[in-house]
C-alpha cells in the first residue's frame, strides 16, 4: 500500500524536516510507504554532486526574485523548484518489496511512473540513454521531469520534480542538472504546442497529481490510498518510546484547521 498525501505549497525547509520525520517512522515500520505531492516557493537546490558554478545568477539577483538556495543530501546537481511544478517525495522502504529494490531499479520505476503519467496526459515522454529523468520525444528531447533521491538504510527520500505550469524562464538562473545541451519543458508548453491547451490556460494540477499517483501504483505494483491530510497518516503510526514530532510549521497549520489536501 502507498499512502498519497497532497500538501499544496510548502516551503523547502519544512518539507525537508517532514521527510526526516517520515523516514524515521518508515525505518521503524510505523507507517507504510508514502508519497508526498506538493509545490515549493522558488528555491534552487544543490544535490551532493552539485557544482556551484551551475548557478548562473548572483545572490543579489536571486534575492531580488525571491529565490532561496538550499543544499540537500539527494543525488544529482542543481535544480529549480517553483509554484506550478509538481514535486514528489516517495518515502519507501526498498527492503519491503519482493524482491527488494536497488537504487537504480527504484529510479527506473519513478521514471516509468512519470512516463506513463505524461502519456495519460497526452504528452509522449521517454528516457534518454545515460541520463536520469524524463524527456519528451521531440527532437531534440526536452527535460520535463528531474529525479534525485537519497537512500538511508533502505528508506528513500527526495524524489522528482515534474514541470506542469511553472515558469520555465526560471531555469535560466541555473544549468539544470548540469546539462547544457538540452532544453527544459513543461506539460503546459507541450499541450499548447499540441493544440490541446490555450496559452492563457493551465494544465490541471489535480489531474496531473491523480495521473502520477495512479501510475506510481502501477510502476511499484501497489495499491494507492489518498489521504486528505497528514493527520490520518501520523495517527496511524503505532506509539513508540520516541514521540513523533512533525515540523512546527505543519503543526501550526493544523492548529488553524487548514487542511493540507
């Protein structure tokens, strides 16, 4: 079973803290595999292998545009997150699969889920040999989804970023994933090019989230269960000697009765 929680817009630091909490719970087998779906305010993230030279804008330029910079322990180089981009963080225990999954197979299944989701949304997509992520079938291929994961004692965190309606001009601030010779695209841009969407319209984020969650279930051969908020997920965790504390920002939202669905 894969729990699916759609959180809306969450700042990157809060999402990192939430992932740490859920990874700890998954390692203790207190929650099932969980996929967080969300959006981030503008932020540039640097993975373990990132080269700072791939950030092309100055700190002053980034500050003027309200773009934060954050280092993290995922694989990969430099990437950009912003509103209109669907970010997914799978908190999976790879040892629970039969046979258990390795890191490469895990990434390939994420790619497969996103390729299928793009196909369901009428945008043909594929892998590109030697590169991680999902690409359109156009010539040249354009990157539509980036993937970078972290695995600790068999439990995964971080994940993917699928471009839906986000501002692609923001990628000019960086060299996306260190790749200089291939463009970046989005579902909206592709659907407009296909004549399935008008310039002034946007792709449905709800439809995209549903397609992604459905195809995660298919790619990982698991049933999926949509949860309205974090509350039922955390409430289902059996008690232990170490109390579970979600990020303070999320606790504050809950106290104000703001649902994160």
